[in-house]
């Protein structure tokens, strides 16, 4: 009869055994990116073309002007004959091109 060999416990204080690279178990999924580049692409396109925009705020107020710059939380809107505005994105309901208004 053959005796079953029992695994010997690792002596205390020794380093853990290295895992084989191909046998690491299930891989964790990489988290998706925070956002797409679609928003940045849209803002850059409107800025480069100096497109007149209508920005509608949460309270229904409409602001007209073109986008000078943007960052993660704000837009700077240049207006003719009126002060330029720094608008927080969270207060914007939606925006559209001013030329679409006449259609």
C-alpha cells in the first residue's frame, strides 16, 4: 500500500510561495473611464468655430454668447455688449447653437 504524503506546513517566518504567472485566478476588471472625450470634443469644436450658443439654465434663464474656455466644472461665455460669464456646469439645463433657434 502506498501512503499519502501530507503537505508539510511552511515554517514560520518563511516567505510565501510565489504564484505561477499563468495560474493567478480570475483577473479583476479594469474600471471604465470617468467619461468620454465627446464633451471635450464638442466644446473645442464650438470654441474654434466661435459658434454663438444659447445656454439654458436650470431656472429657465437663457444666456447667449460663445464659449471661450471650459474646465471640469465651468464654462466661460463671452457675450457682446454684456459682461462675460463664468457658468457652473451643474446649473446648465441644456445648450444649443443660436442658429438652430431660427429653424
